[in-house]
C-alpha cells in the first residue's frame, strides 16, 4: 500500500467515526425526548389517580402504627430521663462523698496531730543521747582502728624496705 491509500483509509475511518458519533448522539436525544414525554404523561396520570382514588386503611393498621410510634417515643423518653437521673445522682454522690472525705480528713489530721504531740512528749531524750553517744563512740573507734591498721601497714612496708637495704649492705660488706 502506498501513502495515499493509507491516508485515504485513515480519513475514511475518521469520517465514519464522526458520522457514527453524530448518529448515536441524535438517537440518544430523540429517545430521551420520547421518554420524557412518556414520563410526563405517566406522572400526570399517577397524580390524577392519587387525587381521585380513595384509599381505605383499616383502623387496626393505623392503631398498630400509632402504638409502635408511641412505644418508641416512650422508650426514648425513658432512656433520656434515666440518663439525666443517673447523671444527677452520680454528681450528688460525688459531692456528698467529697464533703464526707473532707470532714473525715480534717478530723483525722487533728487526731494524728494530737497523737504525735503525745508521743513526742513521752520521748526520753536522755536515752536518745546515750544511744547517740554510744553509736558515735563505736563509729570513732572503728575509724581509729582502720587508721591505725593503715599506719601499721605503711610502717611495716617501710620497715621491710629498710631491713632489705641493711641486709643488702651487710651482704656487700661480707663479700668484700
């Protein structure tokens, strides 16, 4: 195939596509108009039938629907009231408990303070002094012993060094 044939086929394809699109669009518009006219006729007919027709609903069905609506409304109101009562009672209880705890806390503080004062008055200070002095003596004695041990160890090491020096000198003198 040559280039002219290819171009002619492409142009023909494009023209056919455009014609198809225009045809489909025109058909869609025409069908939509017909459906709209038909829907308008049905809408008018249905409205006319609704106006002219008297529908008789049995009283039992109406009563049942009313009872169900009342039941639902009552249940909702009961839930709302129960929530409000629960919230109110809870707030009142918290307030009462806080008041009782505050009062008890004040009484307890007073009792604890009195007991502490009583116990402090009964404390034997001379016994505390004796115990403190005893503990201080023991602590000082322990420190002193540790220091003496350190001094003895230090001097012992120095004494060993001096002994080795004299021994070394003595050994040298014997060899000469």
